[in-house]
């Protein structure tokens, strides 16, 4: 995070009246942390010489210095506020930030008989998300399970021919590993298909279904072609249930293009492997990048981007809140990896955000 700007309480009039995150430091104890759309106005209210009986918090005579971070966008403000809350309030930051961990879909690959489950924690296995709510994750999970024959039970299986099974086995919607109807390798094969479906966001199953449909149509087997066409439509519906953000969390990448606190600039917030890197400021002034195209400058800036190496659930929660909000003040562009950045799309997004 960038270094803060520092001011004394007596210098309030010189502080910009712009969006910012700020800390008020007293002699002892924890600082006062907040964010605001109008910094100077907020500080005047907190540090004014008004009647002490007022119900509004007054810190005049207590605060020794002010530290503040200008924020050009709601995304910047939220991420800066999150980092400061975790740093200075390690026990209380969830209440301060009001962030809830996002819902994720987990494929329990470490289990002898893998299954899907909804969770808000990271551990072993394959994680797909984030989803805006647990209900959204459950709808996607149910859609995926309808396309495959993976078990839906939550018990730790002890396969036996005498196992009573369940209704899904009777409906031929489960391979019935509990009753030893299939071998461990056969069940693992079905699990591998589910894993590939998640890793490709449904493309692996959609492509095979479309190919089979076209073959049946070419062979004039129209009943089979219609059945396969309905299956391709169902696969498309399930893919759409994932939303525009969800993917394998370890590989989730993209960039948020937002306004900057500096004039004639925008900020690029790269999400690499599920975690935001330090923001990159893209200067749009007339003197910036003389002799270089925007595409060339963007490629040079992106070349230095490095992720933290591990997904950050708080960052994903911030992204979900910003992306799905009515007050989103920028554009989101997702991509598969840092090697496949769509530079032309980002350049176009920079132009649109700058014009706003």
C-alpha cells in the first residue's frame, strides 16, 4: 500500500475535500479509522471547537496527527480500509469492514469418494467461486450435479453391497459407489469429468455435447439430435448460473479499471490467482509515454505485476461487493492468466473510464 499523507489537526484547511481513508492518532491507544467522500468536511466535524455536549464524536484536543490515503474509487477505498483495519484492529476487523467471506463450491479431491460442498473457507481440494450468496452457490451446485452422476450424500462412505443407497441411485442419477455398483477408478473417472467441467467453466462438457449433437444431425438421427440439443441448452443454463466472476479460485485473474485520485490518470487493480496486487497507476497526461502507444505502455506495466501466490478471501469479498453494486465506478475485465491479458480490451476500458 502507498505511504499515507500526514497532517496536523491545525492543518485541516489544507487537506483536500475529496474521497479518502484516514486515521486519527492520539497519544495512546488505537487510532480512529474511517473513510469518507469529503475528507476536509469530515475532519472539520471531528476536530471542530463546538459544544462538548453534542452527540457527534469530537476529538479536538485529543488527536495529534492525521494520516490519510486519497481514494479515487470505491474499490480503492474499500481495499485500503480493509488493509488498515486488519493491521490496526486484528481482532475486530470483520465487524469494522462488514465483510463476509464469499460462498465457494468445493470439490473434495482428498476424499476417497469426492463430492461437492458449499463452504466459506479455503483448505484442500478444488475451489470454484466466488458466488454472491450461498443460495447462488447452491443453485450452481445442484445444476452441476444434475449433469453428472456424482454422489450427493454427505456421509463418509463405507461401500457395501448391503448399503441401502438413496433415491438418486434409484433414479440413475448417481453411480452408487456406496453399493459398490462401480469401482473406485470408475467413480474417480466421473470426478475427473466434474473437475474438468469446473476448470473450463463448463466448456469441456458443452463442446462434447455440441459435437455429438452435430454428428447426430448429420446422420439424420433427429430424435437423438433433439435430445442432445436440449442437453446443450441445459449445460448453457448451468454455466450461466456461475455468474461472470466465478472460476477456479487458485487461477482467478482479471483487472479492475477505476478512476484515480490523481488527475489525468486511472488505476489498474490486477487480481492474480484470487488476490489483488498493488495498484498500477496509468498516466494519461499529454507528456506521459512520449513515443509509445498505450498498448506498449500497458504491456510494460503489466510485466511487473506479481500476485501473492495464494487466494485472498477478503479480496474476493471486496471484488464481489464492488462488482455487483449499483455504485461501481469502473470496469472489470477477466482473463485466464497473466500470460493471456487482453490488452486491447483493457486499453478500451481505460479510455471509457477516463472519459467519465
